[in-house]
């Protein structure tokens, strides 16, 4: 028996059925969250050390490391990256299915 394959849209949240606007917002938040996880891991920071550097509590860092994306806004994640000396740059491009702008 052959498994049915469906081509990805490039956004796992869209593929899971989230509306396009929410899927894009989740993708951005997940990208930021993953970068924070990578920084904390690569610097071999204990959660208490990371919490001190980020100006948050250790349980907040635990939520971050467990991928609790629902608990973090884009602003919060960008602020946390800034505390690690990381600058976030957004790149805007139109999607292939974008509506014309009036």
C-alpha cells in the first residue's frame, strides 16, 4: 500500500489547517523561539543563568525551552533576543497568492 503524499506549503502551521494569517504569525513566533533555544543551548546556560540574563523567572525559561509557543508574543521573543545581543531583521516579500493592493 502506498502512502498518500501532500506537498507542504512551506509553513507547517498552514499545513495543519490554521488560517493563513494565524499560520504566518505562529511561524514567526516559532522561528524566534527556536533561535532563543539554540542560543541558550549553545552557550550551555543553565535555566537560572538564562533567566537572569533575560530578566525573567526560571519557570519562564523552562516554558521557552519546552517550546510553549502559546505563552510568548513576538514582542517578548524579540526583546529576549535583544538581551542576548541579537538583532532581529524582518524581510518582507509578497506571497504568490497575495491579493492586489488598492
